[in-house]
C-alpha cells in the first residue's frame, strides 16, 4: 500500500479583508494554497459564519476546516501555514483582534496539536 503522508487537520478563519479580497475570498484562496501542501486532494468543509469572540470584537468570521495528507514534519507545516497567513497580509497585533487569515493546525497524524498546547492557551 502506498503511503501519502500524515493526515493534517487545519481550521481556517477570516473576518477582515486581505490582499485576496473579502473573508470568503480569503478562506477560499487559502484552501487553494493548502492544496499545494497536500499529496492528495484536500477534503474541505463548507464555509460557515461564526461570531467573533469575545462579543463585539469584530465582524463575524468566515470559517472552514480541511483535511490533507502531507509528508511535512510539524514544524515545517507550521512554517508553511504561517507563510500562507503572511501572504494574505496577516499581522499579529493583538489577541482576539480581527484577522485577514488564521490557520490553526489542529492535528497531524496522531498528534492533537491543540491538546499539546492546552496549558499555554489556558493561561492566556
């Protein structure tokens, strides 16, 4: 059986216009860019809207999730995700602010990334 890399689960969100357009266009372009990291076709959710957190922190987010297969180790994949965010014009100016693009690596293979970072998040 041929191996196609580890399964990566990635959450996407945008609630601010980017160089690629409005939040819907930004998330759509990010999914296309993620396809370039995958060895197989990217599986994606529908786009959906969620309120910003905390309440009144900005306009609603356009969100989606993707699953892709990649041979990249976690640090390289995170670097690639940060590069896609930067290409969309992402600036990290503060917690809970509006974002042109947010890409969160949820899991890679058997590693639940958010679970390994939970102590960090809990303390924020």
